[in-house]
């Protein structure tokens, strides 16, 4: 086995430092029970809870038990992008400007309508222990692109495959976390209700009355979770109740997908979430800073797939506490665990 092919297990990610620090007590941190992961059981429990709370979710309650809408697109199996493709993405970034925004509207009515009509995506119908997220990240200073496929389970175990350009020491960096080691994510669902979503955002970005913090927090959750239909409706409810934000009825992301845009603007910067117009899935997040010549994009997150799986890229051959072989440190430098977080609140 060559050094480039060997796997590694990362040390536990800190829950006490950085923008994702979990400030709860140990008792409250583990108070929530793990959510059920069978598709129908999971959806049924969430629907009952939200209907009892009076949330308007007829779209989820009906469609998530059946087929997804045709415009939701197929549920694809994530695959790492080759380095040449990422080089093209870097070259296009050099000339790309901020996302164009069309047709602003007051957000509350439009988001309330979407909550009531949100539909299941094709990946909602995929069962599995792990949430699987395929995302591509751009950074402008210095210009860099990373392509990540990430697995996360409710016991806070997971794995990750990362390709970057400019290329690192190896073509694909392979990361691994045992149960409990992704310590800054929730041990169960982060979307039980609006209060749970806001609690998670508060730990990451502070005051949830600040609309930019809310948008950044939702993007951060999208980095680690694949919420199903009812859970996405819960997130939309948080956005609906977060003034002042602006709704745009037509926005195009860097994958050419048409969505709706939600923006929050500060004194010198702007946050943009792009959502699927039918399913409410997060398609992209953009952070731009105001300059004398206009908006300059500093970070861009493109969410290519949110799905589910029963396996990761590598599974221990024996007991669950078996660990993948550790490589030489100089061959696999540790990935900065928080590189892919949206910018901290300005």
C-alpha cells in the first residue's frame, strides 16, 4: 500500500474552540435522543411533531411519503472531482463576479408559501445511517477550490474525501472520525424545531437576531447535514421569522441551477443563500465584501448533493472500534477542520 492510498483517522475536533464551539453543559449536550434513521419512521415522527406545533407543512406531509417532484432532479452518487476540473473552476473564479440578483420581494409571504408547499427531493427517498454531503468551496485570497464528499452519522462519526487545487501532498486526502469525534455537531437532529435550529446557529455565530448570522449558520449546517423535507421546512420557518432579509425570485448558482435568493447585508459585506424553489434545499452560499469597484466574492459554497448512505468510503473490517491504518504525518497533513465554514460575523 502506497502512502497516497493509506487512510488516516483525524484526532477529535475541538468543541470548545473556534466558531463552532459547543457551549452547552455535558448534560444538556447529550439530552436529546438520536433521531430514527429509517426513512418512513424518521419522516413520520417529524411530521407528527411539527403538525402538533401548528406548522403549515402540507407539502412535506403528503409528498415526502411518495415520489419527489420531477424538477427536484435525480439523486446522484457523489464522486470526487479530478484536479483538472478544479483547475478550471479556479480559472473561472478569476473572472467571476458576484451572483446577479433579480426581482426583490418582501420575504415573509413568499417563504410562508414555500413552507406550505415544500416538496421532497429525490434524495429524501434514500435511506441510510449517514448524511452525505458533496460540496465545492471557493476562496478568493488566495484563490483556492476544494471538493469535499463528507459522511456524518448521528453518533457524530464520519469520514471525508477531499480534493483541492492547488493540489496538496496527495491527490485525495482521506479523513476519518470515530463516534463522538465530530464534537461540534448535534448528537441527534439539528432540526427538531425552529428553536433547535436557532440554538445551533447561536453557538456558531452568536445573536440569531442578526440576519447575517442566521444565513451563515444555515450554510454551516448544510456543510454537515442532509436535512429531509420536514427539516428543511423548519429551516425555512427560521428564515421567514428573521427580518430584515431580502427575497429574490430568480438566482443562478455556479452549477447553473436556478433558485431563489435570500440576502442579508451589513455595513461592508453581504451574505447570500440560494435555495431550490420547490424543495427548499440549500444550493449555494456566497459571502461578498463591498469594495470601491463593487461587490467582491470572498467565499462561495456550492452544495452539489445532499443525500444519505448506509456506508462510507471505507468501513472497518472487524469491530466498530477498529481504526484505519495511520499514515506518515508528512504524507497527510491535517486538514483545517473549520476551513469550510462561512465567514464569521462582521
